[in-house]
């Protein structure tokens, strides 16, 4: 494990301010090192680590600029100030938290509790559990609509996406998708929900108006066994024209033409490509590789990997602050 990151006087002098430290930095969680690795997005070099809680997984930036890291073995989220590199506090998230999403105002954390088979509503300020909704076994992905009214939660075992009305905290519909659904993204126009199915080598495309499955996009990788094509991470450009899906043990990321629902490129990355993040300019795709302990940076225009960066053991999530 890298040593804990420290703000030395020389480093602060070199960077100018704490805000300068945060800007142009990618933060990568690690399941095995209890640390966040910091990468300079310009030089693509590791510049330090921040100690955090146990088994860090999903990481997300809050509206106030802080970073939240779900620590599964600590049953909490670590709140990190990227300007100082310091942990501010811990927010209890219940048993076995893996993924979460924030309400648009950042006041509520919606989290999947794997062992409990429920989705919890957590008050971000107090850490108090406000509500809990029973869902299928092993809930995973969590996604809230842009208006904050609807919450989507995947159940790996049931192969369902649960549609939850936030106001009433009730499941209003269950959508049957592919086997072992993992993560989701909503198209920028709010009309479709795209769901990755890890054990079905596919993405289910759900029409949000009636929550019906409008189509399924299957993945194939030359030379890879079907059972090794295990899509998990997904992200989309701001104009909604392109999507990017990590294909897990197939060690590739797929570029997708969204309107055509067609794979246009496959890019070889590291081992067990897990989560994917676009930079602000949408020129680079950052791919977290869980079994090669690195992050691959992909040039979007050229559909080509440009560098792999060693990080912590079993990296999981990534956020870029620019």
C-alpha cells in the first residue's frame, strides 16, 4: 500500500493552494489498500494517496465539492475534502454498502445494502437512516433521476431493476432485465435508462415513460469466451450520442453509438475492466481495472489506449476533479 498522502509545506508551496491540489486530479478507490490514489490528469502520474476507511468502493463527488467513498467493510461513507486531502467525517450507510447515488441537492444518500436486501435513504448531514425499501437479493447499482423523484436499484440475484417512488419510498415497478444487472446511466434527455447485465454480456435499454425494455444490446469480443464478457461500468457523453461500457473479464471497453444502438469500437485495456469515467472535455475515458491493479486512459477520438497507470490493489471507482 502507498503511504498516507501528506500535504508537506513544499508541496503546498509548489501547488499554491489546496484548491490547486484538487484541480486536475483523478481519485481512485481501492478495495484492498484502504486508500485513495491520486493521479495528475495532465501528466498521468500518481502524486500521492489518501488513507480512508475499509474496502473503498463506489466514489462520487457531492454538490458541495467533497468526495464520498462507500467503504463496505466499515459500513460507512468517508467524506473527503479534495482541497486538503483530509477526511472530514464518516457517514453511517448500514450493512455492506457498495454503491450509492446522491439526491440532486446532495442532502440524501441512496445506498444499496447487499446483505440486507434493501435500499436505504440516509440523511447526509446527520447520518440518520430516513427510510429503507426492501428490494431483491444483492442490490447493487443505484441511480436517481435528474428531478430526484425516482430511484432505480438493480438486484443481481433477481435480475430486476426496482423502480422506487422517492416520496413514498415504495417500489412501483419491477423491470426484468438481463442476468445479474450491475450499473445504470440515464440518457441526458431523460428518456432511457441503460442497464449493464454482467452475466448476460448485454445492456438492457429501458424506456422511462412506461418502464418497459425497448431493446437489448449484446456484446461480442473476438477471441473472448462469452462467459468472460461481463459488462459492469457505463457512462455516456453529455450530448447522449455515445456510451462507453467496460466489459469486465473480456479486458475491453466498448464504444457505442447510442442512437444506432451499435458497438463502433472495442479497446483493449487492463484485466477485469470495471468502472469507466469521462474527463470534463470528454476527450479521455478512464477505465479502472480490478485485476491488473491499474487505470487505463483511453483517447476517445482515436479509440486507443494511451497509458496504464498502476494504482492500489483491486481498484474500484474513480472520480475526476477538474
